[in-house]
C-alpha cells in the first residue's frame, strides 16, 4: 500500500505529501487532509519563490542595512511604497540617478527581492551591457521574439548601469525595442549616472534618444542618490 501511495502521490505531483504523509497527526479525516493540503501548498509556494528568485538573477552581494539618508525620493512616495513595489501596480518606472557607489544597484536589488518574496512577482535584473549582448545574440540566432516574450512575462525589469558604456547602433535599437515593449505595460527601474541631457552619448542618435527618454520618463519617478555631491565634496577637499 505504501508503494502505491508513493506512486500515486508522485503522479499527482504531491511531493510534500509523498514524503511526509505518515508523519502527520490529526484527530479526524478532515483535519488530516487539511494538514496535508496546507503543507503541500506551503511547499509549492516556497518552491515557486525560490524559482522566481533564481530566475531574477539579482546580485547577491548585499548584506548590511540600507541607509536612506542620502536618497531623495521626491513627493508623494515613501520608502515602504518603493520596497513594496507600489509603482509596479501603477506601471510606473523608476529612474535611479546618482554617482558611483551610492546604492543604486543595492536599492534596485532590495526592491526586487521584496516584491518576489512578498507578492511572487516576476523580476529580471540585467546590466544594460549584458541585456544588449543577449539581445544581439538572440537577434543573430533568430530568437529575438522568444526573448521578447520572456520580457513580456515580467512585472519588473531592472536595467542597471545605463550610461557606463556607449551602445552600438544595433544594440541601442534593440534596447529601445525592449523599452517600448514595456511602455505602459511593465515597470522598469533604470540606474544611471548620466542626466537625460547626456543620454545621447549612450544611444548615439538624438531621435532614438528622445524616443527612449519619452517612453521611460512618461509615468516615472526620479529618485536622486546624492552620493554625487559626496564625490564632488571629496574631489574638492582633495584639491585644497
Ligand atoms: N545607501 C546605502 N546603504 C548601505 N550601503 C550602501 C549604500 N550605498 C552604497 N552602499 C554600499 O556601497 C556598495 C556599492 O553600492 P551600489 O549599490 O553597488 O552602488 P551604485 O550606486 O554604484 O550601484 C554596496 O556594496 C553597499 O554595501
Ligand atoms: Mg551599480
């Protein structure tokens, strides 16, 4: 009988029940069944979250608590709103602007982790360079549509480090396609060290740049990471 239970549980994909059904104590049939279902569901949820965390490819180097001191959120939004992904429900984008080493990647990672764990959202983290490389590769292999379909499934796309390297024409155009695909459908967090006025240097072409900026900043919030002023202060104090 035990063998059959194992076999049927496997066919029905009840993996928690298959392994643990004999350990559950209950006073009656209903309680027993209820406990089995509850545990099976809990395990499935856990597995789902782990899969989502894995496929999000978030950096996992951050440990210490996040310091909000130098971060300017702007009006009408709180730290909790950000961490809870309120902007995702509204399909808004976030632009994280600031110098190097001020927590842009860190905060985008925290938000990603939080909305996966709390709401089971689909998140994907890319550096712009790696996304563009993957787009070029997919394009070469004729797999671009498949790639776009993956992006269409997301709730939140994180594009880290826009502006660190200029893009080639085809790369810039493919990135634009991704941003267009997400426009008013998904939320994007972009981290950047360049002001919009300088995005021309990334995309190369003023018309394309304008189109990218339009799509990104329509329905978006600018979050300022004031570390740049720290760097400025350092460079000034070094000079005198
Ligand atoms: N606001 C912050 N709170 C806590 N640690 C921070 C903060 N900003 C930066 N750090 C630390 O500095 C490092 C660089 O942060 P990161 O988010 O990678 O910066 P960037 O703005 O360049 O993306 C991180 O490893 C983190 O430990
Ligand atoms: Mg960074």
